[in-house]
C-alpha cells in the first residue's frame, strides 16, 4: 500500500556522505489492521538478505508468547508461501525460535524481560505492539547491543496506547516535538491519527487517518465497528488517539450553544399538548422518560424521569399519561426500549413507533431547533445534569445519507437525549392533532 512504501522509502534512506542508513531509530504509530505486520516482515527480510553481511534481527511483541504467535502464524506462513522458501531453515525449539538464513543472518524472537537482548550484537531490533511496554527495559537491552554495528536500527511500532503505555507515550511526545521543531534527526517519526477535535462518526475523519482504508479495509466495515464498539476503544483502535487526547465531549452540539438554551420550563399543563418518549440504555442499566411541549413558538424539552433499571417505566408512564393525556408516546421499537411496548399497550397506552426515516428526521430536527442555520434557536431545555451529560458525550451513527444518535458508541448514557429527541418529534408531528389521537383507551 502507498503508506507502507512511503515508510519503507524513508526509513531505508542512505546518508550520501557516509553511505550508511540515515536513521538509527524509527517510531511509527498507525491504526489497527493497517498492514504493519506485512511492512515489518518485509523490513526484516530485507535486512537479512540485502545488507551484504550476516545480520542479527530480534522481534518482540506484548509478550514472548504473543511474539511467537505472530512469528509462527504470520511471519512463517508468509515466508513458507514465498519464493524465498529455499533460502532459510526454521528453528522451532521453544525459547530459540528463529529463521536461519543461508547467508548466516538470524531472525529471532525476544521478550521484554530484564535479560532480553543482552549478550548479543544486534543489527535490527523491532518492538512491535509497543503500547504494551510499561518501561524502557527492552530499549535498554537493544541499544547497547547495537552500538558496535555499522547500520543498526531500532523500530518501535504500535497503535496508540493506554495510560500505562509509558514507553510508547514518551516516543510519541518526543517525535511530535521533533516534527514541530524541524531540522535533522537520527530518528524517523511517523504517525497516522485523527485530530483531537475530529468527529469520530464522520467517514471523512476515517479517510484522513486510516491509511489502509480503500485498500484492505472498507468504509462499511469501519462503520459497523463504530456502531458496535465503545467510543474510547474505537478512538484508540481506528483513529489512533490516546485516551487523554479526546475528551468525548460536545462533539455534535457545542457546550456554549447548548447552555444558551437553558430556560425555566412551565408545568406540563402550560405546554399542552405534550408528547412523551422512553429510551433505555443497551445494557438496560438506565431508562429515561422525556417530555416535549410548545409555548410561545418554542419547543420545550425536559427529562421527566431518569432512573436505574427498567421495571419502573411502565407504571410511571401510565401514571403520567393518565394525568396529562399526551398527544403521543413515542418509542423506538427497534431499540432497547422496544421490549416495553407490549406491557404499555396492554395497559392502554397507544405507542407511536417511528420508522428509520422518522428517527433521522427527529435527530436532524432536534439539532436544527437547537442550532439553526438561519434565525434564532427554537429549542429550550431545563438544564438538567443527566441531559447535559448525554448531549456532551453523544456521537452519531450514519443511516444512509442521514444520521441518528448512537447508543453503543457514545461514551455516556444518552437515553435522556434520545428520549427528549423523540418526544420533540412526537410533539411536532401529533401536537396539532391532539384531539384526534387516542393515546389511552380510558382517556379521551
């Protein structure tokens, strides 16, 4: 792929004055499944065969077991199927695994223990999955073993790490500083990652930071993982972002814009007719009832209830319907709250089940009312903490050319936001026809 060729071209640059490799160290961070294993194997084979003398190569990963698995399942499999098969022998003894090339080069494994890499000279040391290195003991073993070699290289390669990835984070911070400062360095630094403020739901973000997209990775596959993964996990794996780099706050609607919409809302009787909606988190840990009404040309939304579990929802909603006779009770039948519909209907509540098109229109309408392109906002909310947190942490999921709120990918419980969004849609669609809507069989 083009990104692999680019990296290989740069890290194998030769200083025209000395005739030796220009870079003693290479640091590369890239999203998962970008093709770094293929790049590393090509680099190690080139080192073994193309440097004119016997070369010693060591490969490491998270653990020695992980390194052996990669060596056996991917490196060995690829080489066995290649025209190079006759140029090496395989040593499989546990603890001594290696490719022994006909010219004397050895491509072996090592671990991240205190003694790893000690006692031998080293030409190429690869630290794969460097996010798992919590200290620099492996580098302390590699660097002295290279000091007498004419063209040594240490290659550090990984996806972004966690808060415990001290070794890799130090390399990333140093590499970024060098890039900002400019000038010559003996370290080649590469990074494919999304900016901290990029929208993780936007395919344009993916295309900017995933170099394998369009080659070995499809946009549909990324979208499927975005919708099924927790947002912090998606950010690290596919956007190559560190956990402290993206606060997952206010991605869809800015904080200032949202806080400008806070108002003291009147009693539901003064917003009549009102619409209700229910939403539940995917793991069913929390549920929310949202309410929406109109007054003086404004849409008013509030979270009527937000509690743990779901057992309280049906009796509470029946009670609210008996008191206020809403124009609509809206529930996404395909969402987690869909399981509540039979009990609600058995209790006499007529439930409106929006289509996929209705869902996207509800979300788009909510944002249009909160942040219109022309004219003042027409949405107001009560400034409740649960709803504020939901808006702050919400992300979108694509539905064709439109979008809806993503329950699974959002970093927080967004059931309050989904509930008021659907309530606002219900009020807009059915409020003018309130007298004709049979919301409860024993009302109207």
